[in-house]
């Protein structure tokens, strides 16, 4: 009976050992699975960070390209502006060298027509000097440009025969209101030949 008990004890011990081994193997598998999941999650995070970093790098590269293009365009505009100033200075010097031209400076250039919308109560078709309002006539400030002067804008000659503006401002007479609206407001160098 003693040997049976020893056998039972050995059997129970082996069963317990096998059960512990199975439990340890299960825990090992579970731990391995958890570690693999964590590693997979870390790899996905690393890939996501790499993709974000690549996206940011692409945006930085695009921003640098836009900046470089803007710098080039700004340089071209500065060069064109300098050339335009030199051209204006040369043109002013050429006119003044002739002696009969007086450089007024850069003036605001607008347009009007002899309609009620442009001239209001003075819309009678005549200028302030009594001449018909029409192409070739400009309104000026007589304190800046004397009436009767020849006004030169962009190489075109006009007669200063109307008033209604102040300061360095020349209002070019046109025949149709739509053309005056289209002309808008701009600036240009103005020369005058006194009457």
C-alpha cells in the first residue's frame, strides 16, 4: 500500500508539474504575444512619425521654393522699378535740355466726360475757358499748370483748357462715360509747355 501511495504521489507530482509547465508555456505565449503587439504598435507609431516627418519635409521644401521664387520676383521688380526711374529721369533731362518744357512731376491721371455724372451742374459741354469739352482737352489746377499750356503725358499732347481738380492732378476729357470709368486712376510724369 505504501508503494501505491508513492506511485500516486509521483503521479500527482508529475501531473502538477505538467500543469505548471502548461501554465508557464501559456504565460510565455501570452507574454510573447503582448510583446509582439507592443512592438507592432511601436513600429506603426514609428511609421506614422516617419510619414509625418516626410510630409513636413515636403511642406518645408515647398515653402522654400515659394520663398526663393518670391525673392527672384522681388529682385526683378526692384530692377524694373530702378530702370523705370532711370528712364523717367532721362526723359525729364531730355525735355528740360530742350528748354521749352517744364517738368511738373508725377501726377494723378484720371478721366472725365462732359456728362452730368462727371461734371454735375457744369455739364454744358464747355470747358471753364469756353472751349468745347472733348478729346485733347485736360482739366488742371491753374496754380500748378497754367490754363492754355500744352500738357504732355506719356508722349501725348493735351490742351489745359478746363479746371476742377486740385494739386498735381490732370483730368483727361473723353467723349463717353464708360471710357472714363475704364480709365480709372493712375500716375504718370507730366511736362508742360507754357502758353
